[in-house]
């Protein structure tokens, strides 16, 4: 399968073929705050060191702009994602989106629980946000309110926002599976389809990484509308897990070369590595790219417990193609890139 067919627009055959220590930065995910108004049972929060040095657990708008500048030095960054916590409750989120747009970043995404006001989402759309990833962990209000932390009315508000935002721009919903909602998993997927979303991302929680035979019961017409969902179902049918590395996978992570996650004053290999309390690669600054290249060279991901257990299927498939391209370049040019 070509990477473009999977549905993750930041990953492509061209990117995999041309990644290198010197290629254009493609994507940055920035964790801008710790606060969230939901208390989802599977969420572990942020690593203690992320905002340990400050009373207000967030990046200032000045720091957000500086981070964007660091990644837009030279060729413009193609994709940026603001996350948290709940990033739409950051006081400077609209200004952050406006600044990203002023830097000619093509795709400006926000990961949100979908609970803010319609007025806020309207401001974000007007500022330039053109991608929303919204959590949807239930197909009924009782379970939905429970999954949000027993917040009455939370699910209904999120559903209305998903429908409204989906009518305006690109929206994916993320369905995190754990024992409380697995019995209605297929119902959740079919319900999400009815909301008009562009795609549906299904993933078991890190604490509950189990096979999902229910995937086989998703309707064919729903699969055909949502490439990411279809990709995951086909992986299941082929006997492939959503999380984890196998002996047939590569033991390097080329994604770190042109993709980054910033949380607080640190940068991490990926967002999963950060959320699973992995150590940062280093501190945010002008030397980040070089530090990421060195991490790539020095790290065997088979020996990294977080990577071994949690690397997602799409990252595994991308890294295989990118690593093959890097090996070819190394063989052809004798450039030392750690292969």
C-alpha cells in the first residue's frame, strides 16, 4: 500500500524517499498546556518535567511563536499541530494559529476534546486552523459523559461541535478503546460516520492494548469513506497489531529526522514517547535538529521499551520505506547517516 492511501496526509512516498538529516522539516506537534477540563480514564497526563519549572502549566504565546520560528527557519514548516492538555483553553491559542498562518504553514491542526464553545471554534477557523482531531469515545451520552470524567452534558456538546466543525473543515475523530467502551466499539464507529467526519482513527489505549476482532464487523460502506479506518481494519485482518514493533520491522526511526514534538522546554522523539513518560531528546533550541539526527543514529528502537510496545502501525510502515531510502542513499553516496 502506498503511504498516500493510508489517509495520514503528513506521510507520503515522496517524503519517505527524500528524508534525510538535511531535508525540510515536515511537521511539529506542540504541547502548549497541561490543563484539561475532561478526566478521561486512559489519559496519563504529561511527564512531570514538561512544565515543572512554572506555576502556570503552559507555554507563553512568546514561547509558542519562538518554537514556530525555530521550525520555520529556512523552508517553511508544512504541518503543525497544537495539543495539550486541552489547547483550546490556552489564552493565546487564536494568536498562535494566526502566527502559524503568517508563516505560510499549509496545515494547522488542533487536537481537542471538542468541548469548547462554538464561538471559540469559529475564531480558530477564521484564524486559519484547517484540521481538527476530536476525541469520541462513546455512542451514547451516559458512556460519553462517564468517559469525560462524569461530566453531565459533555457528550452532547461534543457531538454538536463535531457535526458543526465537520461541515466547515477537515475533521477526524479519535476513538480510544478501553474496557469501558469496547462492548459498543462498532456502534461508536458507525455513529462517528453519521456525523460527517473525514476519517476515524481507532486505537487501543496504551494500558489496554488488546486484539480487536470487532473490527471485522464494521460496514463496508463506512470503511470505503474513511481511509485511516480502512487501513487499520485491513491491518487487523492481516494479523497486524495497531501498536508495537516486530522482528520484521526496522529498528530505526527516520520520522525523528523531519518530525518533532515539543512539550514545555523539551523536544521528544514522538508524541507517544512523550506521553508514555519517555526521556526527552534535549531542550528546545537552535540545535534541536542536530540532536534529533544523533538520536536517530544512536538509537535502536528494538531496545527502547516504549517504541517496542507502542509504535503505531502507520509509523512502522512509514519508517520501513524511509529507512530503505536512507540505506540506498548511504550506499550510493557513502554519506554517514547511521545506517
